[in-house]
DNA sequence: GGGTGTTATCTTTTT
DNA sequence: GATAACACCC
C-alpha cells in the first residue's frame, strides 16, 4: 500500500479513535457515547482513507439522518483533505435513495422525473382512498392507515397485525394495492419508497447489486441506533457481509423506536456480520463531570442497554440546578431571567443557550417571554417551513406543472384559490378519472359544457400556462410566476383586511422565492424539479446555525447531535416528561434515553425546570416532578429536592435507589423486582408479538405462571430460540 | 358554489 | 389551545 505521510491530526486522537481511523478492512461497529468525538473519528477515517490509503473518494458513501449532519461531515472532511473530498457522497438515507432512484428509475417502474410524496401528501392520498373505500368516516383514521402502510413496508403481514375494528386484513390489502396503484399512476414515491425501492432493486438483480457495491465499497453510517428494518435491508444490499461497512451509534441515544427504528440493528450487528471489529468510545470531551454524572445517573436506570461508561476529561464544573416553578409562565420567566442575567453578568452570548422541551406546544410561553425581553431567539422544528399550507399550495402548482399525473397536487389546488370547482364538480372530476389520475378527470370534465366544465377548462389552461413558465424560467422566477398567474398572491392580498395571518403567508411566499434563488446559487443545474426535491427532503434543523447568534428553542428529538454551552431542560414533570399517552407512559426507557440525549447536549451548565401546575389541553393540571429528576445523583445537584417533592414522588424515589439488573447476565431467567417500573409492565396474551431489547422481536408461546407483571412467559425469538422471560421485560409490538 | 361561524376533536417526537 | 370537519346562510 502506498502510504503517504502520517497526518499530524492523527496524533490528536485518543487510542480508540485512532483504532477507528486506522481500521483496515471488514465490518466495524463503533459504540460511541455522547460527546465522545464520534463525528471526529468518522470524518478522520474518511480523510485517512482518501489522503493516506489513496482510496477514490467516489468509492465512499456516508449516510446520516439529517442534511445538516451530512453537510457538517463533508465540511470537516474537506478541512482535513481538501477538495478531494468532493467526490465523497455524504447525505441522508433519503437523499441517497432519491439520487439512486433518479439514476435507476426504470428498475422501480418510474421515470426519473418522479415526484416525492411527503408525509402530508401520503396522508391526503390515503384519506381519499379510505373515503372511496367507504372507510372514510372515523372507522379508520388516515394517520392510522399510514402507520399500517409503514408497518407493511417494514415487512409485516396484514394478517399478523392488530388492526382497528373497522378494518379487515383483506380490506387493508386492497387499500395497500390501491395506494400503490395511485403512486404508480402519479409517477410518485413516498418517503418510505426512497429507501425500500433501492433495496428491492438491488436485491432483485445480483449482478447490478455487485456493480453498485464495487462502485462504492466504503459505507459509513452515523446514528446507526436509529435505523429501521428497511434501512438495514438497504445496508445489507449496499455492503456485502464481510464488506467495509462502518456503523457508529449509541444504543442509549435510540429515540426513534416509536417510529420503527430497531435497536436490534446495533445490538445484533456482530452476529449478523461475523468477524466484525468493535470499538467503544467512552471518553467524553464535551461536558463537565457534574453533567456526565447526572446523565449517567439517569441512563443507568435503563435495563435494556449494552452499558457504556462516560469518562470525564473535564473538571467537575458547576453543579446541575433544578428550578421549581409555579406554572408554565413562571417557568418561562425564570428561564429567561437566568439567560438574561448570564448575558449581562457572565459574558454569555445568546447562542450559548438552548431551551429544550418534550413537546412543541411548550415552545410558545418561552417565545413570548423571549420576545418581551427583546432577546434574539430561534425556534427550530415544529411546523416545517415547507409544510405551511401556502407554501405547499404554491409548490403543488409547480408539481402539477411538471407532472400532470401528480394527483395529490392536482386535488390540493383544484379550487385554491376558489374558481368555481366546488364539492360537486370535484366529485365529478374524481368520478371521471376512475382509476386514472385526477388529471384525466380534469381533461374529461373540460370537454363537457356547463358551468363546471367551463371552470375546469380554465384550470387546465392555467396549468398549461404554468408548465410553460416552469420550462423556460429559473425556479425562483417560475415560482413567482405561479404566485401571480394562479391568483394565489391576489387571494392573500384580498384577505389581508379580514385575516391577520394573510400578511405572514405572503411573507412566507417571498421567503419561498428567496429559498429558490438560494437553491439556484448552490446548484449548478438548478431546476424547479431539483428545488422540489430539496424542499421535500429538507428539515428545519438543516438551516440552524449557532452563528445566527440566537437562543435556540427545540424539542429534545431535534437536539440530538447538537451541543450547547448552557442547556435548559424544561417541563420536567411526570406525564409530560416522561410523556404519558392515555394516562400511561408508553415506553419509559425511550423517554429516559431522550432525557439522556438532552442532558448530554450541555457542555458547561445544565438547569432542569419543572412547574407545579401546567396548562395541558386547555386545562390547568397539578404536576409532580419527573422521576428523572430523582434519578440524578444528589452529589451532582446544587440544591437537594424538597421533601414535598419527594412525598409526591415517593414511589419513584424508592425505586430509583435500586440498581437495575444486568440484561446481559448469562442467567436464562431474569429475576424480577416488583417495585421497579411495575406500572409500565404488561401481560402479553399467548401468540402476541412482543419485543425484548436484547433478543429482538418474538412471539409469546407459553405462560409459565406468576401474577400481573410478574408473569413469566416463554417467547420464541426467530434468531435466538425460546427464552423464558418475565413479562415486565417485554414491550408490546404494535400491530 | 362559496364563505362564515360553530363545534368537535385531539393534542409527541420526523427522515 | 389550536385546528379541522361540519353546518348554515348568502
């Protein structure tokens, strides 16, 4: 091997990081605790492959979950080895899938101009299909239908699912078929397709698959703990068993299990890829020892984890603080006062601060408080810019101009602004379309005389004119033309007197045009189509930049992967965090991992707040402090929690002093502590699908006795055989 | 057919 | 508290 000079940055890495960078060949699993420099190890490895081992950058594929993470990774590789890094593909799973499919569209029955249906598009389509199937009214909620679609994508069988009362497996199959057919007619693919279809295309043609593998033999995956079954399938196709696949993850930061991520991917990696190397990164370079102690105290309560240390490299730092507040407004007041005080007296900058919360609804009180104090702030997440109704409407015109068969787009703007195509005419259009696209219905209706026919003719002519714009003008000008020609901008202008939001909506359209202009700057060959794809795959955090110099407000989920000097973790109350649904906490361990993610974002200062009363769903509720507060070692806290709090959370305090059993002990049978999380356990029925964090998913084959959460059951795990387990260690698999 | 007002519903996290 | 579906009136 032609070894070039040993780069100086290699010496700045710790031995484990060096091991990652220098790893020669074969599968590599990196278990990286929070703040352990995993991105550094990842980027240095890529740089090392290129500049020392002489690997062709085009042979490197780095997959992440957000565009922001991908951009940052690429940027850092460029810093290390210069413009050579340009050849590396660093992108999200979805952007990789989209790019792959543009190139190989015919393999999945599409043309390369296919449209991407986002969540909202998917929901609208399902809603229409449900209505057409007579399941429209409350028997099957569209969101439920979407979950079922996603579940079948991950390989589940409708017959094995727990379906809502109004839906038979056969009806679900029909629905799925119609959904698929509608996507086919529309030349559209939904988010799930962007990953599933490439996997299927590769699996279907071994020679093709081998060619792709040879093109990009180096595959690196970040945040591996959040991959789902389909993503794992894609990775299986992209990297052969003994191939150079590197995955980096932290089972303690798995916060998307609710969305189908399977922690089993990371837990079972070594088994699936024999001969793999495992490296643990446990030295933390981000946070003070006090913050790490808090993080460790909380995550240590989880039973289902591989178990990692967080070794501090910094001093103890300031103790972690807990702020008790009277209500949500008081909480906002206290938090913002602390921010403002630190800026005044401690030379802190607004961008040092992050305010985290469990649900988006909590952001408002903080926004109000920040605004009245005149502090610059930025809310990241919530309603995505590209999900705002007016933005989606205008983009729907663009989509329809490019692709007349985009049914969701067509129906969305058929009568927006109002042009005389009401409920009746809309029904006629759909009837005329039959199994074809709604546009076929539009053309059929346009051929009729009468009032509706005339209106529809006008609509068809409008779309033809817009198509002309779309073909001849750059994206920003084409969109400007759409706002004008369609009458959409006029509609908003007319509404300004009556509707105070109309002004904001007009501003949003201006912002859309600006975003399109930015896109033109950034891409060599910017087209309206490429802008639409970027818009569909864009996330809110992609734009976030500490250089904006603002206080950052975001949910804990959005915070993953980021770090801040000073962090406020707010709403630390039972039922809010951990969040309860329908009166019960669904998965405490996942909530706890979320708390762990939040705590470990903080570099220097961490303040947790809780309110005695809080408005929830429009009514004031009395709250008790989160059990997670109790789980922080008292030695890491500035002030001890008051006795009142411990009285209200007595049972939580009691259980929190018991060490969790080791989930990896060799004992075939795991002992049960009745006080521990009893309220979160359930007793699965015979034949029920259940999940175990270590063994994965299985089926209950026998009841072995015991009562309530103590019930012991035998579970058949496809990969591991039959295990006898106490029910409380199992979670139901939603079907 | 369209626009307005009312009611009902449901509130998590998102590539 | 906010939004969406719904009913009613023009």
